[in-house]
C-alpha cells in the first residue's frame, strides 16, 4: 500500500531490521501492486552484482529477484519474513 496506510508496517520492518543489515536493506512504500485484498503486502527485492566479460572488457550486471508476501499483519509475521528474506 502507498502512503500512511503502509507506514505502521514500514516502521515495524525498519525496527526489526538488524543493525548490520541497515546499509544493505531499504524499507520503503510503493504504489499499487494489485494485491490490496490480500494485504498488507511486502515485496522483498534482492540485488546481486555479477561481473560480466564483454568484448570491451568487464562490466557489472545487476540482477534483481523479487518475492511478494501477502497478509503480513503482525509483528511476529514481519519478524519471520525478515528472517527468511535476509
């Protein structure tokens, strides 16, 4: 959800985030993801950077993997989600 409706969940996830992961993980709200009836929703996007050889030398390639979780409606569920996602 976007805006103030997502703020409590966003705050919970930020509070539960281990200090050593705060530079690696960003918790933010988004616009519509067409899953409102199944919410609150959390999408975890992980990024990895790979080195790739090309004809002109090496370059970095960013690969994103996304997973959507529905019905995250308690601190316990948010905590378990972070443990699984990190």
